[in-house]
C-alpha cells in the first residue's frame, strides 16, 4: 500500500510539474483579459478605436475610464517597443494594430468605423480604413 | 516705340511672362499627385507592419 501510494504521489507530482512547466511556456499566448475588461467589452461599453486604442462607447464612468486607461497605457508600451523594432512611428504601428484589432473583434463587440461612429460587429466584414490590409 | 532695342525688350518681357505663366500652369497639377503619394506611402507602411502587429495582438491577448 505504501509503495503504491508512493508511486501515485510521484506520478501526481510529475504531472503537476509538467503542467506547471507547460503553463509557464504557454501563459503569454493564452493570457486572459482581466474579468472587468472582458465583461465591459462583451457588454459593448468599450470598443476598438481606429487608432489602435480602446475607447469608451457608452456614458463614461470612473470604472470604465480606469479599465480603458489601464489597457491603453499597456498597449502604448507594446506599440512603442514594436514600432522601434520595426522602424515605424508609434502612430503608424498603432494604426496598423487598430486595423487588425477591429478585424479580430467578435460578433456583438463594438468598433469604430472610419467616420468615427461606433458600430456593432456582425458576421460581415467590419467597416475599416481603406488603407487597412 | 520705333526703337528696335525697345521693341526687342518688350518682346522679351512678354516672352518671359508667357514662359512664367507656363511654369505656373505646369506646377498646379503636381499638387494632388504629391498628396496621393503620401497616402500610398502610409498604406505601404501599414502593409509592412501588418504581420508584426497581428503577432503582437496574439502575444498580448490580455490587453487586446
């Protein structure tokens, strides 16, 4: 019994170690949205702006402003780093990311059309800047 | 006005005016071409960055 338990414990520990190792590798690609951001996005309170940043779609509240500012500060840091790496300006890189982020919106989510209006994503292609790839 | 030198000068001045006028009309249509070029350059930049930006969004799924 003791030996069986020992083997079982070992295999459980090994599995746990493997899961931790895999999780450690996979975590950047599978990083989840903050629950508050995810629910605001799903509720259509925030949406993807043309310029690559998140915008508030409904009447502004301090909570929404906090979520949007937090995301946009992080996005700007990433844009800044990638723009430097690709010899582009932050604005150029952010606009390109905006093209892609709008394209990646799920049905029901909000995005900004080229005329500045907020649109709800349908299964059809989103209305994007004519320069978007 | 019968002075041939003066007539020559007047003719030269008129020619210069015509030539100058010609230059201005040539320059005018160049303007929209320059604007179009700027739009093309921007689109080229966006196309060049598209793949990298797509990867960036995937790698930072928590903030997109």
